[in-house]
């Protein structure tokens, strides 16, 4: 509900309470619809490795729908716009789940449905979340914002952990594509339910006014900002690394190490728990060291993943233990790559009037462009590795061999991500001097709000 005036204390309290309820229910929904569940579902559908690689890139290709979110916000407000896209997102999830029935008649058609559903699912998420950070700033004071974000994230994490544990337990008894499709359906209904709380959020209307500003001139201005240009490249390459590493790591557990769905989901649980820890820790790290140094350290930690897969055991209890360690590492990388550049963006573009257009420009660069690049590169590498590995010796033999080669071939992209992060300027000290410790704390808190 857009009021067209500043919120009083009671209205802020109501809005923050409804946003917290949205996060609580959405956390449960997200665990039923998350990337790892979709990868396992694709494996149950018999999708080729190249299709699974494309599936991982849909999370970022969906950023092409971001301008739709801005246009919808200009008409309905940020909260109602996100609620509308959340309904559409979960309808797309139901479409994705229906691929289980189609697979009995035409597996290729089910793979196409999976990819189309994933694209719409992630596209609606991106369109709905494009102005989520300004919305949080709109329904809270500068002093309230960090606490609001922390409590909302805590609610999301608590419900997500409970549901993910339940899903893992359920898959030990019920397995197969029907079970995973049922989990996705439950998640879709929870997601639609969560959107009802967003409609109870009251906002001032300032975000709507910002969304009505012409995008193209602001995007041109953002392109002229050297820090934002460098950030787009660094963030895009870091996202390419994440896209090329995480989905195929889950697939390698399933097809390379022979993991059951329940075993793979144990690793997914560890990934999420690790992400929860680093989501909390990343804010203090950015305040102390600055987003540039944290992003540089994160990209420098990515080569551990190819090294891990080169020496990883191919099965047994040792493979499960190794998978747990790997996915704890991936959980940290995933959260830091998602959160840290957001804080850098707010330091590089502190003017709220310019943030909407600049955010769209950066999203299209680091999200959509990186997604298209990774989808093409990832599919080519994962398909080629299956044929190239056969003549490369014992280290690349067996079911895990092609995956080992694939991860080694990803190293040049990781190296480019490290170099691009190194080129960023350090902004944290100048921002602190201009806006004070409180302003810095709020900017980093807003930047570290996870948009699920």
C-alpha cells in the first residue's frame, strides 16, 4: 500500500512485521524451489549435463526481466510489485514441476519445460526484487534498517533450515522425480502464501517516484561511472565462476560419485548453513576491510573448487565427507559473491535518486550478460569434457573423470574474476569519512540483504 507521505512509527512497525512474515514463509518456499533441488530434479528427468549447466545460468539470465519490475513498481509500488511477481514466479514453479508427468512421454519436452519454467521463475524473482533494497530503506529509519535486515534474514534462515532438514529426511523414504515434483509444488504454494504479507507492507511512495524516472539517461550516467563499470565486470565474472561451479558440483555428486538425492541434499544443507554464517559475518568483514578486499579474497578462494574435484574420492563415506567440506566452501562463496558487491554498489552510487537506473544497468551487465556467457561456455565445456577426458589418463577416467576436466577448464574464468576484483578501487574509507560510521553501517546492511 502506497501512502504518498512519510510513515509514522506504527506504520513502519506494521510494514516491518509484514515483511518479516514474508521472509519467514518465503524461507520455507525457497528451500523447496532452490537451485540444488532443481538440479536434482533435472537429473531425475535424465537431462544431459549441458541442460543442467543451462539450468544453473537461468538464475542470472533472468535479469533481462529487471526492467519489467521497474515499470511495475512505477505503477503499483515496490511491495505490491514484488508480490505480483512472486505469484507469477511460483506459478512458473508449478509449470516446472509438471515436467515430471511429461517426461514419461517425451524426455526432451520435459527438459524444455524445465528450462522455460526456470527462466520465468528466476526472471520474476529478479523483476520482483530489483527495488527490494530501496523498499527496506523506505519502511525503516537509518537506525532501524540494520536491525530490520538482520531479523528478516534470521526468520528466513530459521524456516529454511527446518524445511531443508525435512526435505532431506523425506527423500530418504521417498525418492524419484515424483517426490521432487511434489516438493516443488509445496514450495510454490508456500511462495504464493508469502506474497500476501507483502501486500500488507505500507510504503511512502518515494520508491515508486524513483521508478518513474527515465531509465535510459540514468543508465548512461551509470555507464560513465568508472567504479560501476569496473564493478559490473568484476561482479559479472565472479557470478560466472559461481554459475560454472555450484550446479555442476551438485551434478558431479549425483552422477560422478553416485550420490542419492538424500545424500546430495545433506551437502545442500551444509551449503545453506555455511551461507547463513557468512551472511552474518560478511557485513562486519566489509565494514572492517572494505567490500573490495572481501570480494578479492572470495574470488581468490574459488580455485579451491577445481583443486578439490581433482583429488576428490569417487564414492563411499570419504566422498560424503569431502562433499560436505566442498559445499560448506561453496556456501560461503555463493553468499559473499551475492552480498559483497551490493555493498560496493551502494558505496559507489550513494545518491538514492540515481540508484534505480544504476541498479538496472549493473544488473543487466553482471546478471544477464554473465548468465548468457556462462550458459554458452558451461554447456560447451561440460559437453566437451565427456569426450576430451577419455584420452587423458587415469586421473580423468571413470564417472568422475569428465567432471574433473570440466572444473580445470573453468580456471581461466576464475583467474579473470580475480584480476577484475583486484582492479576495483577501495571506497569504504572515503564513504565513511563522508557519511559517518552510521551511514556506512546502514549502506553495508542494505547491501547484504539477500534477495531470495
